[in-house]
C-alpha cells in the first residue's frame, strides 16, 4: 500500500490511550495514515459488504465468490463441523475449541 512507504508516519505523536472511546478517537482524528473504521455491529449486520469495503480500502483485488466462501467457512457452525470431522489441535482434551457467543459469533476458547 502506498501510504506504508511513508517513513514519516509514526505512532509517537499519539496520546496515551486509557479507554476504548479514546482509542477510537485517537485513530479517527489522526491524519498521518488513512484509516477505515470497521464496527463489530456492522460486521454482524452485513459482513459481506463490510468485508468488500475493507478490501477496497486496502486496494486489494477480490472476487465476490471468494468473500462469500471466506464468510461461509468462518461461520461458527461450519467451524464446529470441520472440528468434528477433522479434529483439532486440542482433541486430546475432548473439548471443542470453539464456543458460541451472543449473536452466534464464534469465540475461540482460551481455556484449553
């Protein structure tokens, strides 16, 4: 990406961040790097569109079918199916690596 070649863009000009809104504000208000804000809620509501916008922002070529496949294969039910069929690196513990969260979003278990 063209802006990554700019050696003047550093993080030393940013204030210390003590809370989430301050973190978002620090990125939103900076002018050294182009940014794309991606909200969790937007990904839940319309992941396909948000994913396409992110790839466009990054100036990456993409095929819409590839995005659909990526979203399909990252779905919680699909991951659990793959884990059931192929196993996981934690199969010796006889527990699923993936657990369900609010809104059906996958959470990778860290307690294994």
